[in-house]
């Protein structure tokens, strides 16, 4: 899978995740994990936009006083925030994704990880700087 195909595949998975009216309060922007295929596009975006990572203990390294610095390429975990029980949002109590839709999203995302060895290369706020 080349980079164009990879980006298309990732965007296809992201595109079926419903958008809800996130208030961008950033309360949920704590430590996160993201995977190698996502990391490639995050790094590329950060480079193009001169974004430097922040060294927070308990917050996302992509958060600054302006908000999320990588919002267009934010990882899947952020896109699912507020839409599933495991990632609650105080401003969106309703769970929007059915188990069936979530399963499909997970399956499609996992297929990409399998193809790119993404499982073996994941990053987290807590260990990114170590
Ligand atoms: S998902 Fe919810 S908690 Fe997170 S930034 Fe949006 S409104 Fe705030
Ligand atoms: S990548 Fe953006 S949306 Fe996701 S936790 Fe970090 S600051 Fe919040």
C-alpha cells in the first residue's frame, strides 16, 4: 500500500465516524495513543505547519493554548471521543455509534494496522518523549 492509498484508506475509516458538535473544551485531551500509519500523517502535518510537540505529563502533546494543533489529522481515538461509552464526553451523553458500526470501524482500522505493521508501532503521550 503506497502513501496515497494509505491516506485514502485512513480517511475512508475516519469519514464514517459521525461528527457531533464537539465544543472543543479540550477536557478530554489527556494522554492518547496513536498508531504508525497515523503518526506518518501527523508528523507530516506538524512539519508543514511548524507545529512543535508539547511536553505535558498528563495532557496530549498536540494540545496548546489555541487548542488541538493537528485537528485535521487527529488520530482515531480522538475521533471516537464522545461517541462510545469508553470515551465519554461531558457534553455528549448520548452514545452515537451502535455496536455494529463500531465493530466495522474497528475492523477496517485494524486491517490497515495489519497491512502496515501499525500494531507494532504505536505511540502514546506518556512514552513519546522517553
Ligand atoms: S469531545 Fe467533549 S470533552 Fe472532548 S473536547 Fe469535545 S466537547 Fe470537550
Ligand atoms: S490530538 Fe487533538 S483532539 Fe486529540 S487529544 Fe490531542 S489535542 Fe485533543
